[in-house]
C-alpha cells in the first residue's frame, strides 16, 4: 500500500508537458483546481475530465501510472461518497431501516468524489512531469514578488521541494521497516485501535532516526557544496516562457471560462 503512493515521484520524459516552464504548470494546476471547485453542472465535470485526459495524453505518461495515485486514498474517496450519499436531503430513491439514499445526495456524492479524483490526478501529473530541481525554481520564481514583504522565497521553495522529494523515500523506508519487523514476529493487523497504535512504535522509532540521519546528511552535503541560500545563486538553465507556455495557459484559461460560463452565464 505504501509503495502505491506516487506523490513526489518524477517520470522522465520529453513530452510537450515535460518541456513546459514550471511556472506555467504550477499556475495551470492551480487554475484547474479552482475550475474543478467551480464546476457545478455535469457538463462542467465532463469538460474538466476530458481536459485532464488530454493533458495526460500530451504528457506521455501511462494512464495506469496516473490512476495509481488514486489507489492510496480510495478509502477517503469512498467515505466522502458515503457521507453525501446517506446524509443528503431530497427525493428518496432507496431506503433500508434507518438508511436512505436521495437523488440529490447521490449526485452530490458523485460530484465530491470526482473532485477528489481530479485533484489527485492533476497533482500527480504536475510532479510526474516536473523534476524536483525545476519545481524548486518555479516555486521560487512565483514567490519572488513577495520578497519585498520579507517572505523568504528561495528558502520556502527549497523546503517544500525537499519535503515533496523525500515522500517516496520515506515511504520506501517505512515499507522496508515494516517487512523487517514482520519477519521478527511483529503484528500490525490484529488487536484493537490502542493495541495497533502501540504496535507502530517499532516502526516510528527507526523511521524518525532514519529521517533525522538523512536530514543531517543532506545538510552536510549542501554545506560541502558551499550552499548559502538564494542570494547570488546562479542556474545552469534559466527559466523562460515560450509559445508552448502561452498555448497551455490559453487552454487552461479557456477551460476556466467555459466552466464559469456554465455556472453563472447560463443561468442569466
């Protein structure tokens, strides 16, 4: 299960999505997320889903790899669906004892679950097509205007990217520790909630030790390379917008305009 989490992983490629400027991809993902939250009509969700499938096709990513990002959170998705399914108010279409399903609750549950799926998939596409170093440069460039207000743009970008980069590493380390402890007779599946929490101690202690050791080694490596923050730092590849970025931005803006029109314009 832990190895199924794909957030933070990078899938090398030379597709048009891989070659986009990281600032375009980050802003595009944010605009897409806003558009998904604005979606209200079924046509809007069809448009958002179709747009995402086009992005995946242009990125050259295997569809199964992107769909894999949903697997670790299927419980949350089903829980979201169930909450809206059984608590919605409206026309009852099925009932059993104290449980009842309404037409409005079913529609709302499908919408909320689909929102979660789309958000997970677009986030995975962003990390799959953008290397951690390039992602750091993109976040720093977007935060640079806030430096005049005292916001440490480079440091924030570096921390976020390092945290994102080490998610797969820590998950692999957790999986190895669990297998090692299971081979020694540890049981993580049986017992009540308190007992299971106590059984996690043989995992958490070595995991924290390993995480602090990796952080210390990373700090030593950065100091050995004379890293002193963002001041005066140069880059081998400077960020630059190209016509592909303009086309991608126009496509995301068009999707946003269509969903906004379906939400407000069509009702006028």
